[in-house]
C-alpha cells in the first residue's frame, strides 16, 4: 500500500502513515498517508467519493428542475413577477396575495392542493400564479407554467411526424410534475382544446395545480364539457376572486 501512495504522489514525501484504520463515516478500512505538503490521503475510504456523488446528484436534480421549468410557456410580461412585487389595489387583491404567500409556505407533494384565481382582465392572476410557480421551483420542486393557447399550439405541433417532442412526452411532463399552472382556462374553447384540457386536468386530480381564468362560475359550467373540466379543477381547490381595474392600463393617459 505504501508503494501505491508513492505512485499517486510521486513528487511528495510521506511524512505520516498508518494502516488498517476504520473510517467511522463510510465504514471502510483505509490506509492513512500524510504528505510533506500537508495533503492527506485516505486510501480505501469512500467518503470523498460518496460526497462527490451526492453533490453530482444534487446538481443533476437541480438541472432536471430547471429543464422542466424552462419548458414553461409564459408571456414575457410576467418574467419578473414575484409575490413581493405584486401591489394589491383593493381588498380582494390583498387577499389573493396573502393566499399566494400561504400557498407557497404550505406547499406539499403529500398533501396537494389547488388554487383557482378567477377574475377579470389585468388584475394580476397570471402575475401571482407565475410568482408562486417560481417560488415553488426555487424550493426544489418540479414546476411548469403553461399558458393555455401556447400549450395548445405545442400539443398540435407534437402531431407533426418530425416534431421535436412527442405527445406522450408532453403528456408525461404535464402529468408528473409537482405543480402545474394552467394559465387562462377558458380563453380557448374549441372541441379539441376542451378534450385536451379534460385529459390534462383529469390526470392532475390529487396533485398540486393552479388555474387562472376570466370565466365566471356560470361560464365554467356552460356545458357538459366545461362541467367535467370544472369538477376536476375544483378538486381540493380554493377559489380566489381577483377583481379590479386592468393593471395594464395604469399610467395610460
Ligand atoms: N397588483 C399588481 N401589482 C404589480 N403588477 C401587476 C399587478 N397586477 C398586474 N400586474 C402586472 O400587469 C400585467 C398584467 O397582469 P396579469 O397578466 O397578471 O393579469 P391577468 O389577471 O392574468 O389578466 P388576464 O385575465 O388578461 O390574463 C403583468 O405584467 C403583471 O405583472
Ligand atoms: Mg392572465
Ligand atoms: Zn470514509
């Protein structure tokens, strides 16, 4: 063993050496060498390797989470949205913000819950939903934010024979992540969209979801297709009405 250590560090002298020690951490028997430059080498101890493996696993997981989040379909105007920079304009919006904070704080994969942000244009529903999505992603969960029209285009693109992703890949992504945001439920109302939305929300029952919608309760129940979708959305869900003026028109003259 002494010759092995000498081979590894040919330019340095061994100043201390002990054999057949037991590492308390990994449980291995190892030989200990200290070199003239102060460096220590424990031949046979796997602690460093185990540590490096853990580090690599952490990196790999973070990479996977980033990859998933980067598959979001989100409008550029929302990129900087955070819960903190949401400025409530009325009591309903104040309540919506508090609910968002609570959702982030209490997020759990074991006890999933859904949130329906319902209200008129430009009240910050997508802002809050995207802010929550980012915060949960930063906690290390797999999250995607999907703007329905962009998602529908993407689903249609998978029907193409030369598509970059298959329908199954996209369905798996949507089904398996820890949190799915479906932004702007109701903005697309074709039969194809309703069929797709139904299978997505049906797959998401019992998971963490956030929905934003301009639809009123009446519109969410306008026909059997919507009733079926709506009943899935409502599973374990809290509905928050986000009312107010269109924030986009603020500052307009
Ligand atoms: N209370 C707010 N404080 C700060 N920014 C806001 C607020 N409300 C809206 N915004 C900003 O205004 C823009 C429009 O908001 P957002 O897209 O969230 O509205 P929305 O309720 O989703 O509207 P729509 O129903 O049309 O989808 C976004 O850029 C958002 O960041
Ligand atoms: Mg929106
Ligand atoms: Zn060890």
